[in-house]
């Protein structure tokens, strides 16, 4: 197991900066997600941690030792790729044994360790089958087996489930998380799928254009997004953004939206001018008592809940409400927002004031 500490890590490819100075710490045994849209620099960050790419500057500490310039082979880590890199002409046992045999581990020990890994992954019955004829899921398990068998300090995974279809992907995600809980090794996992990150991760780093936008537990990131980008990227449907001209002081507890006072949590910073009120769809309520009104544009039935799209004086929003409520397209309804969960964003990058 290992603690991994990243300090001011940066990567340039010629004139292009793929990763801007990034800092975060991955605690021993954590399942840690690097999340962001395509091209945001998550794979480059992972490859630097794994020793497959040299940093332009900054430091990587594994268990207190600076390893930034050390090759992958000297970092005692295992990398699991998206495409299962197996040896097609060998059977499952041989594929899993290979890393140990090439390290010169005695044959009897190899046998015991491969069988132990096969038990963990529940692939005992296919150990003597050629990998060529295996299903995608079994191939992925074998690839994992080959990584686990070395008992590395940490696992690095780059979209390992990316090649699987949606249903099977969910099943494998659960398996991977359960596997992590059984063996407890620090795992760093790259994904562009926010749901996967929320479901699997102990902690998440959200990246955009090479910048770490936020770093924390899934619930922290969902409830208190540090930037508008994070608020928009996490959650489905995403957070609503109501634009307004106004102000809020340090310690302020409300904003004025189209002449209506809306209570918000105490503000840590003050700002004025063009501001944005962030409201999660599930925190919008319909209330006859409210004079802040929206017109129902569309409804989408989702079983126990429905998503209602409304136009308001401050732009279009979506509300997630119970399907038991009757809503008609074209009608005007009073709207209330749950004041404990609102966020206000300001500035060019849309940083959270609360
Ligand atoms: P994806 O999910 O698409 O792989 P990512 O977030 O993992 O995206 P990276 O692969 O880290 O992103 O790439 C970040 C940026 O750096 C991209 O714009 C990419 O084109 C660029 N890049 C990556 N590797 C190189 C390289 N070897 N030379 C030049 N540019 C590179």
C-alpha cells in the first residue's frame, strides 16, 4: 500500500501545457479517481505518476520517496490499460504467472500466488483456457490478475472499463470496487464518466484544460462544487445556473433574484456584478406561496421522479420533483429553492463564493 503525493506537477508538450501545476495527495489504500472531459490532462497526470512520462517540473512522492524521474519499473506499481494487453498464445495461468516468472520467483510460489489471485477474481475454472476465446469480462479479469499477482504498492488504471458495453461496465465497476475493498491497495483510476467516479471513488480530482478544478470526496464535490465547471460536469441533469446582476458581501446570507430575496448559506467571499446562483434540480420546489415564478416548458417522466423544464426570469432551469405531483405544460408555477444547498459563483472562472 502507498501514499502518493503530487506537488506542483506540470507537463508541457512543446509550447502546449497539458497539465498545469497540480497538487493533491492520495492516501494509503484510497480508491482515487482522476475525472474530466477528453483532453483535460488526466491520462498525462496518471502516466507521470506511473513513470511512463517524465514531468516538466514538480514532484511525485510515493511513500515519502521522490520518484518523479524514476522509471516505472522502479516504482513498484502496476498499470492496467483500457485494452487488455494479454498474450493471446498463452493460457490464463501462463498470462497471470508471466510477471512473476520474469522476476525469477520460484515456480511453487508462482503457482500458489496465481491460484490465490484466481480465487480473489473468481476465475479458477478458466485458468487452463487459452485467453483467445474468453469473453471481454474474463479477459479484463485476467488482465487484473496479472496486475494483482505482483502485489504492487499501487494500481494505476486508465479507463479500464472503457471497452465494455454499458450493462457489463456497471457490473465490472462493482467488481473492481469490491476487489479493491478486499485487497486494499491504493488505486488511481482515470475516467471521463462522472457517475463512475461518484460511485467508485473515495476521492475525486476534477480536471479541466490541464487544471485541477477541485479535489475531495464525492459528496463534497457534489454538494459544494468549487467552480461552475465542476457544478456543470457532476450531476445529471447538471446544476442549474441562474444569472443575475447583484451583489453579496462576506458573510452575506441572501441574494436578490429579479426582485425576490433568496436565502443562501453564509458567503465566504464577497462579489458584485454578474453573478450566478447554482441550484441542483432536486432542490427546486413548486410552491403556491412563492412569487418567483416559472413557466413549464416540458416534463420528462422517469418513474419515481420527473424532470420539469421551466423558463424563469433568469433563464431556463430543470427541477427534479416527485412523479406524484401533477404538472401541465404551459402552466406557471411558484418556485422555491432549498436555501441550505445553494451556491453562488462569480468571476471569469465562475468560482464558488460559498
Ligand atoms: P482522453 O480521455 O481523451 O485521453 P485525457 O484527459 O486523458 O483525455 P491526455 O491524454 O492527458 O488527456 O491529454 C491532454 C492533452 O495533451 C491533449 O490535448 C493531448 O492531445 C495532449 N497530449 C498528450 N500526449 C501528448 C504527446 N505525447 N505529445 C503532444 N501532446 C500530447
